[in-house]
C-alpha cells in the first residue's frame, strides 16, 4: 500500500512512517471504465488520488449537455476543493479506463494532519499547487475563448471591409 500511495503526487514526499499512518485513514477503490466516481451537484467531502488509470471530467452545459472538460491521469488528484469548503461538486468524474484510486475524507485528512502536522503541510502545499494549476488552466482557456470569439464590433468592422464588395455584387 505504501508504494501505491507514493504514486499520488500529494503523498510522494511523505516519509514511510507518515504514509503508514495515512493508510489507516484512506480507502482504496477500483472502478471499471465508464463508472461514475464523482457526480456533479452531489455534496461530499473527499478527494481522490489516482493511482492507476485515467478519469474524464464532464460538466453540464446549456440544456444539460455534458461537456468534456479534460482528463486527469495517474498521480494527480480530483475533488480537492471539497477538502476546504462545503459545496456541491462542479463536475462528473468518470473512469476513462480501469482506475484504481485512493479516497480520503476531509474528516480523516484533518485527523491525520492534526496528528502529523509536518506531513499535513506537505499535503496541503501539493493540494494548493494542484488547485492553482487547474485555475491557471481555466484562465488560459477563458482567454483563448475570449480572443477567438467574434464580437459585435468585429462584425461591424468586417461589414465595413466587405461592404463595397457586396454592393458591387448586388448591382
């Protein structure tokens, strides 16, 4: 189990004795391809570290159409925001292959951190880094989307550019 936990980035810097204590707080779960791991809008307080496989992340868009946000691979985590605050899940997480993961609840992680604060600092540093990396990715996507969107001003400029040509064809 120690080697399995060390495959997840947030736990890889922990000492062996820290991991041995952490194992008692964790749950190891396997999922088949296509199984739901986290359901959008559910309320739960656990994070998942992916030991093997990959998961796909989907969010409901307009008309409840599922939009694939991306994939998360072995070594990374999902659901980490629920460790810090009570909120409904913002996306579905679906096994994109056979997946083995480790799950830990907010309460059990808090217990572990209170018992071994130095290990907790390491874990929370990685969780914070993970959240910031995901926020950065979303920000880049928003900038790209805004830059690639055609605005009303763009259309007016295009009309002026093509306007004489269109009138020539209409005459």
